[in-house]
C-alpha cells in the first residue's frame, strides 16, 4: 500500500516536472486549451443562431465574430501542440495589451512566450525603498498563464530604469548590496513557479568589453553579478537564470568575448548562471550572418550554458523598394532563427515587441514581425518556419 503510494507520488512528480530546456511550452495547462476554445466557439455559434432566429441580427453578428476568434485560438493551440517548435516570444507592455485587441490577438496566435517590456524593472516594482508594487506585473503573469504562455522575467538587476532612491547617492555600498539582494529575493520568490526564465543581470558589460559603470558596479564591483545570481537561485531553484546583453551577436566582437570570459569565470566558480540572452537588436545593414550567429551561440553553449535570442528587432536601414527591404529583413530574421533552432541548447526566440506601431525604435524603423496594422510581415513566416512553429491563419 505504502509502496504504491510512493510510486504514484514519483510518477506524479515526473509529470509535473518542468519541461526540458528548449522544449515547447509545457503540455500541462496547454493540453486542454484547444478543446476549451473549441467549446467556447461552438457555444457562441449556438447563441448567435438563437439571436438571429429571434430577429437580432446585429447581436448575432457580434457573437459570430467572437466565435470565429475562439475557433482560431482553438486551431492555434492544436497546431502548436502538434508542431512542438521552439517558443516564439515577444516583449509587450501592459498598457498596449489592455488597449489594443489587435495586438492581443496577434500575440496570442503568434507567440508562446511573453516578456514584460518594462513592468518588471526595478523602478516599476519598487518605486519607493521597501515599497513593492506588483499589480502591473501580476496582471501580465495572470494574462500569460490564462493563455498558457511562458513568461520571461526582465530584468532583475539593471543599470537603467532604476528608482530615484537607488541612484541619488543616499545609500552606502553596504546598503545598496543589501537592497539589491532583497529586491531580487522578493521578486523571484513572488513569481516562483510562474516565471520560467529570468534575465537576472542585464547589460553589465559595455561595447569595449569593460564592466558598465552602473550604480551596482560602482558600489560593489563586479561581485554584484555573482551575488544577484546566487540570490535569485536561492529564491527559486527551478528558474532558469540568464545574463542578458545587447551587441553580443558577433562571435569575435570584444563585447562578446568579454561576456564569454565573464560567464566562463562565473561557471568555474559554481555561480548558478544557466544561460545567456543574446538581445540581437540589429538592422538590415548591421547584423550577424547565420554562420556568425551559430558560432556566437556555440561559443556560449560550449561553456555549458543555454542561449536564448531575447529581444530581436531588425531596423530597415538599407535602400531599396519597400518589398526589397522587407525581404532583407526576412533574411536577417531567418538567419538568427535558423542558427538558434540548429543548436539544441538554444531555448527560445523573442522579439522586442509585436508590431511596428509600438516599438522602442519608433514606427519608422519597422523592425518587428508585424506591421503597424498588425499584419504579418514576410519575416514572420520565415521565423515561424525556421523554428518549427505553426502559422495559424
Ligand atoms: O512611464 C513613463 C511615462 O509615465 C511618461 O509619460 C513617458 C514620457 O516619455 O515615459 C515613460 O517611460 C518610458 C518607459 O520606456 C515606458 O514607456 C521611458 O521614458 C523610456 O525611456 C522607456 O524606454 C524603455 C527602455 O528600455 C529604457 O531603457 C523602453 O520602453 C524599453 O523597450 C527598453 O527596453 C530595453 C531592454 O529593457 C533592455 N535591452 C534594450 C531594450 C531597448 O532599449
């Protein structure tokens, strides 16, 4: 009897264990999604028929539109479960998520992972010393879970978007170290089990390969990086902890080499860093080729860490007709997606936004996978195919 219980417990534990790195979103909460949305579609259709029969065609049409959307979601989840491609991710802000139905819909049927663009940064989570405001981040995590999307937490320790109290010079180095660890602990513990991956330290090295002179470095030296990772790991030992940086897509660039050296050193000393996020903010004229990106990824994975493409966008800065520019953009995206897909330790592929209308680069840069009207651009299909993800129409 007791043995049976032990075996059942072990089997249950295996079933709820986190998906292996690089796998598609966990089957658990996603498994019923297709059926759930299929049922919702059928229900709405039935109610629409009743309304039409009762002489209320306008209300019936509105219900039919919702039914079509539910049916599309059902198709997406079904195809997604079958395809098991690498997760596609996008950064979004809570305000656009709430404001724009078309963004929500493009996101929901186009991506499997969500990165809160600003809502998990320190200035937002702890605007006053010791006063945490989790409401916005909580809403985003709830939204993601409702639709079975993974969440990439961004960014625990960063030299920018800091609250005034951390940068105004009023704290001693000892106090800053304590506050940094307290922040990391509170935030990671709160989302333990719900945020699968964290950008623990963001942009700690600059383009010359030197440590960035941010408030943490100036107070604590490079030891702040190790302390941040150790604290995050203690707070949630199951989360995958990443160092995330921009300008590290070329394999021999001094910036990339410096990050590699830092990661190798952290690994050697047993610091719990599990991955490197390559942001990949590039343009049609300046970007890594597929071979270069493959080498960059391998340079990191050879150290025993995972890699994720975390913030890709491709500014259009080469001359040509609009169609030609979009094609150049497609090729740049495809190179990065292929290089990621071909390395089993590359875990996900994210863009920094969904559509060109809402991007830190501004609409003219047109760097994302959807255009201003949230129509799919050629790069969207190229990325999806390269990653093995569905393109639900
Ligand atoms: O929230 C205020 C708002 O109250 C005010 O009215 C408005 C006026 O300009 O500013 C708003 O804050 C802006 C914030 O985004 C939220 O929209 C800041 O000015 C603006 O500087 C901030 O920019 C963000 C930037 O990080 C700051 O460094 C971008 O949205 C965000 O996309 C960008 O993301 C970074 C990643 O975290 C790290 N990698 C690079 C990437 C792109 O720069």
